[in-house]
C-alpha cells in the first residue's frame, strides 16, 4: 500500500526524530519462524513510534463514464518524517532486516481500519499495494489477510491486491502466476500497477491474468499530441478487454487526457484531475461530479449506441462465485438450451462464464461429479470460470465489435454498467446493433463527405447551449469565392475542393474534444469542448491557412499567377475573382454564462461571417455572455 508514484529522483525529507529502521538492526535478535509464520517486529518504542508516524492517504478510482467511485487506493505517507529518504528506501530497509512481511501486515491493518471508517466504504473497493518480495509466503499471507478483514467487517472481495514492478521485479512471470494462486483461492482480486514501466511487460499480463490493469502515467503524458502513445495505449486496452480485465488510467491530470482515455476505452480513471490523495476520509465522495460532467460532453453518439446495445442485450441470470457445484449442475439441467452462464461476484461484477462443456469434461471423468460436490475435496465454481470479453454499455458499437471479433470462438460479450453485469450480447445481436447503427448514420450523414449532417449538428448545438456550466466553442466555416471556381472548373472539381476541406477538418481537429459536421454545400460546422477558447481559435486559424495553401493546386497556372479567376460581374464588367479561401466565425460560450437560444447564436454568427471575410486571418470570434437583442 505504498505510494506507487513517487517522482523520479524525488528526495523525501529525512528527520532526526525517531531512529531510522536500519539503526534498529543492531538490537534485532534472530527470530526463527515456521512456514506460514511472519517474523514479529521487535518490541521496542522505536518501532511503535515509527509505525505511529506513518499514515495512509486514499486516492479515488472512479468510473470514467459516470464519475461513480469504484474504489480507493491506499498510499503510504510520512516516510520522510519517519527518517527515510524515500518510500523505496523504507521498504528496502525492512526487507534487509527480514521484517518486510510484518511491516506490510501492520500497514495493511492501518489501511483496512481507516478504510472501514469511511461512511460509504461498503460501496467501494480498497486497493492495497503488495511488495512482490512478500509473495513467497504461500497461504500465510491470504489467510492472515482474511482474518484482518473479518476483524473490521470488510468482505474479502472488496480488497484488490496491487503488484508493481516499478521498484523491484516481481520475478519470472510464469512463476508469479503460481505465487498469486493462494490470493485467488481466497477470493482476492489482483491488479497489476504501473503497467508499462516494469521488466516483464506483456508476459506478466499473460501469466498473471489480473482482474485490473493500471496503466502507468508514462503512457498518458502528452497523449493528446503523441500519436505513438495513443496507439500503444489503445492496443493495451484492447488486449486487456479481450482477457476480461478492467483498465484503469493512472495519473490523469488534464481534461484532454481524460477525453483521450475515455475515447480509447479505459474503464476507470485515477489522478489529480479527480482528486489528490487525501488523508482525510471525509473528503472522499461516492460520486465525482466533475467526471460526470465531462462524461456528458460528446455523449450524443454514446447515448445512441447505448440504446442500440440496450435493446439487443439479453439478461441471462448469472451464477455467483459461491454457488455450490450441485446447484450449478441443477441450473444446467433446468435450462436445457443453455451452454454457459455468466458468473459474478458478491458485488455483481462479472468474473467470466462457466461452460457446460468444461463441466462435462470433468464430471464424466472417474468420480469427477462426486468430487465436485464434496465440499471438503471437490473443486468449486471458481475453478471452472473462463474469462470472457467485456464492454461497458457506454462503449461505441465499433469498440464492442472489435472486442468480439478478436476472440475466436467466444460466445459473445459481457455488458457492464457501472462495472456491474447487466446482460449478454451474442453474435447475432451484435450484428443487429452494427446494422442499426449503420442505417441510422447513413440517414443523417452528408452523402459527399460522410460527415454528420444537420440533425446531429442541431443536437450538438442544443446540448452545448443547455450545459451553461461548461465552456464550449461553436465554429461555422463558409467558403469564399466558391461559385466562380465552380462555374469555371465544373461541379466535379468543386466537389473535390469540398472533400479537401472535409479531410483537413477531420485531420486537424482533435476527435476527443471536437465534433465536426457538414451543414451542406460549402458550409461546415465544428464544436469544441474541453479544449479552451484560445486553443480552438488557434486550430481554426491554422486550418483556414492550410486550406488556402492547399486549394491553390486546384487552379490552372494562369489563375495562380493572376491571383484569381478572370471573369465578369453581373453588370458585364471585367473582374478578377480571388482564389478560393474559407472564413470561420467562432462563438465562445464561457462556463457560467447566461442561457441562450440557437436563434441568438445564429444571429451572432451571421454578423461574424462578414467580419471574418474582411479579416487577414479569415477568422473572427466573439464571446456570448448575455442574451442578444431581438
């Protein structure tokens, strides 16, 4: 439960207070232990004072779609005040003295006791870090932990044990799979922390088969602008979901990082954007409104997909992990057409599925069924659970399809809502979801550019105007001198110019914070949320300049040299129509503004368009704070 995220090279203040633990080794007498026992801490005032100085802070881990608090991670605090240079120094010293297990057990006791004092702790899970060097204790560690949880009235499935390679290798990945089996047998969940910073990488994920995967901050820093990191993270999330593993994005500090993580498919989020670690339990919340508020942004597509998925999922009543094997067989005998059943834990979180064919293979072996029904010697349902791909009901339909397609022979997808099992999506049902979405998309997309059309644009604008507590920027793009170009070169080249701008629009504007649409003809729309007005304006200026430069290649050499197309105005006078450009009118909707209507925005855009066409940058913006006069 030590803090897994100390800054590299950070030195924690050492004091002259209590004697550092390494100094206590002079008075530590050899203690011989039996297998399964833990060397006791020396009984002296120094140890008692040292442990009393240490404190536990909690940092929330919340659902990325709803802001509901899924759990808290216990982080060690005050090691500097206890006389150590760093958290790593503290645990290295404990290991050198042979008391690492005892110290960790004392700290777990402190963390569990503090967690039990949180008024709403029963609705959350407790994540505790375990030093990998303490794993060789066999059944001793989980047995003592079960007793510890019982003393404080905490269910064992509320505890998630985190392993990290940040400071020390956890050993060969295949050997680790053996070491964590006692934890699994006792019903504890397993998480790999700081994934991506250790030595084992994907082999660790393969052999350990964790319930939770926590992505290290390294992959999130600059992810909004680093395409390579986005690619790595998206593939890690995809692989984890195929294994039925929940993904946590650690160290999320900005809204842009949040949007990228949500768009890629992370399930949970942790970091300063939500809340800094706190030692005050009364500062922890059951729901974090900021995340819920961010999740509402750009949720139009997700809501549409959620309804499509919700209409197609089938609720197959699940089995719980504590269901007896005789009852499992009885369930299959009763539902003769069933070939599998979902399996959930006591909190309703899916663990996988149990297949009839797996049970038959064992039951038909000599004395197999009798052994399974024997509580003393037989196998339990937990031994037959098979991982199954999972997806949140807020996921895009394409994400669900990708998860299904990547696992050969899978029965379908377990659907979650707030991390709880809500139904099962079979292959035929998933195909119906994709077909319905394709039809709905086709009905409201522009046939030329395939971008969302007026209906979705209107919905986006209405939602942005209604959410007065969030900042937004609405941009309207209009071509200049398009008609002379279209008249001279024809509709085919005119369509190519329109497609050029659509491609530039999709490439230049970040999908995680921007919605783009095609109003029709040479009119386009873009909406920005979670980006900031100055950045949105900068991107629009660059987009306009890029189009002006690229569209010149559509003209003949004479027109480019002349700077326009030679022609005649309505009165028959010879004129030169300038080369085509695009103008942008931006309306800034600041957070905390007064309520406005779509008509007020339309009037403001009409006025801004005239000023934009006369501007050197072809961009004009205004902030809408008060209702516009009729």
